[in-house]
């Protein structure tokens, strides 16, 4: 499958909470970068607050501006990605986002003969994939592919830098947070597959580093398909395999009333609760966030792990930095012609993952290795 050469022009859609220094990195790599927003004036104000001064234009005009070889970066809600991917395929442009590769995106990418479709290139999913690929490659090198017992955990979460009574800080739209909690989860524990229709009911208290801070972690979506994607040896018998979401200790108790509403399954009530929570727990200019990511793998007596613990500052949130910079590295690869046509998720093997991690270290995101 031949990939159309990138034109050097990048269209960045959105200037919300996840747009950060990744936009700056993309602007430096591309010949031209334009930000497209529903409210250009508001977007300019938002970008200026983080010292970004890109050209901002009305989103309604973007469809007519896309040209063959351009790169469209979608930072809008996941439900809107398919629309922009369709337009990219029609125009012969490339597409990138930080969201999961939904069945709809996957189906569209199947027919993209010259279009690169980059997905899962943010924090989680994204940076977690890179670390998992590296750990699996290291384990296979040290232990081999023969029979062995294996335990894998990949946990990530956005937290308030200063713990509050709610034990949480909204780093993306409250409606999206609530509806994500309704996604059923599947994972492996004690060598058996577990199902979780209400993931919060499967919350565990865990110290992510021996002797370190205790968090609450619950399973995130369906973990099982990632065994094959991360290159796990078929000879390893999985005692644990879970991709989880991290929350501050005490989160489950603090969110009890929220869970009662989620159990009703009433979309109208849940959406109303999202509006209420946004008003009750606003994110002010002095609020600071924190991102924690831990990926660990043990295979028999070999163990390895990587930990990321980043705090936001007055210029940029930790979440914006950790989502937008991996995406920027992915866009750099599209611009340089490294990424093939069709569907790609952030770094499909350990070699590419190590290169991305080295580039992220240059951009200020580094992880701490432990447990080997």
C-alpha cells in the first residue's frame, strides 16, 4: 500500500483541555500549521494563555481547505473523528488522533489506500502502549518465549495535584468521564478472565511502586485484545493482565452518589449530573493537575516497570502535555513519511516505541524505570 507524501501542512482541530505543547512541536515540524475551532476568539485566548499564537480559523471552513497530503489532527470528542476521517480519505489527506481506534474508524481505515490513519497516540491510549512494547521485548530477550508465568498491569490516571474532597479533578468533559465509567471491562486476575459491568465495583487499592503512595485502580475497558498487540509470548501463562484507571485513595467512597446515578442507566439523568458536577467542581486558573502512569511486567523471576508522575504548572496542565506530545511525535512521523497508509496505533513494535520515547525525552517527558 503506497502512502501519499505529506504536503507539510497540518490542520489542528480544537483548542481544548488536551491541546498543549504538542501543538508547538507540530508547528515547528510542519511548514504550515492552522488551528480550526468553533469559536476562534475563544481558541485564540486559550492558546495565548499557553504562549501559542497559531493562525486560528472557523471550523466550518476547514472542509474546503483540506488538500492532498495534508495532515488533519483531530482533538475534538471521539464521536466526531469519523466525520473528519471520511473527509481526509476523500481529499487524500492523512489523519491523526489520540483516541481509541473505534470500529467505525477501523472500518474507514480499511479503505484508505493512500491515507495514514494514526490513532491511540496520546497518553492512555498512547504512551502506555510504548512502555508495554518495550517491557515485553525486554522480557522476551531475558526470559524467552517458553512456558512461564506472567503478570502485567498498565495503570493511568489524571488526578488533582492537591487532593480534594471529591478525590478528582476533571481534565476532560464530565459527560465523557461519566459515560466512560459505563463501559464494561474485561481483564485477567488470578489466572482467570473477569467481567466487570460496573468497573468501579472492581476497584483495588494498590501501591504502584513498592513502599510508595497508595492509589485506587479499576479496570478500563477490555484488556484482553492487548495481549496480542503487545507481542506477549504464547508460552506465557497470564496470571494477571489488566489495563486500569488510577484514582486517589478514597475516590470510590467519595463518588458513591455518582455511581447511584450511573446504575440507573438513564442518559438524561447522567447528562444532567455531568452539568451539575462541572459547576460544582470547576477547574480554575490556579488549579494544578497530576498525571500518573505505571506499566509493569513480571515473567517468572524477571520483573520490569516504568513510572511517569508529572504535575501541571501555571503554563500548561500535565494532561495537555502528556496527551499532545505523544500525538505530536506521531504527526512528525507522518510528515517525514515513516508511517504507512492504513490504520496505525501508537508504535506497533518495540523499535519504534524506543524511538518515540527518546523523542519524548527530548520534549520533556521521561519515565522512571524500576523493578528490574
